[in-house]
C-alpha cells in the first residue's frame, strides 16, 4: 500500500505542479503577448511527463479504491470512502471531458483570438487538479465532513 500511495502522490505532484506552473507563469505570458505558441510549447514539453503521471494516478487510484472500497460496493454511498471515491471519479470525468474538448476543438484552432477559451480550460483543469489533491488527502485526513 505504501508504494501505491508513493506513486500516486508522485503522479499527482507532476500533474498538479505542471498545471500550477502553466496557469501561473505560461498562461499569463501567453495572454499578455497574445501568443498561443507559449502555451503550445509548454504543452508539448509537459505532455511527455504529464500524461504518464495522470495514467499512474488513474491506475494507482483504482487499485487503492479497490482496497478502500471493494468493487461490489462502488455503487453505494454508505461511508465517507464511498463518497470520496465518487468525488474522485467525478473529478476524473471532468478532467477527461476538458482534455478531450481542448485537444480536439480548441488546440487545433488555437490562435490569439481564441486564446481566452483555452485559458478558461487551463484554469478549470488546475482547479480540478487541486480538488483531486484535497479529495485524495481526505481519504486519510477527513478534510470534508460528511
């Protein structure tokens, strides 16, 4: 279990850290200069480590979920762990929807005129990443009282 948590936290650190860096440094520069290349350059670099980090989180997250909540109980909301699991799955779904929308509808047509649409996506994904961290910590430290 310790190794699962370690890999999960490492993946979360890369994913969350990358999005914080993108939102706090690259995005303001791109918006100020009205230059989408700033974002595209970051994305190409980050995807090589960010996507594998997200996959590690999904794999280790499902594995840990099966430890905390047996699969046959996943449809229940009987305990805090059940509800936190559903929160995590909802955050994952939101992240995937935003990623697919950005990848297929925004990034191919990205220009200085529609950069604000991508900025909105970046900020949402960053908020979702932070929410992932808080919900994940709640499995152990009960940040959310249910």
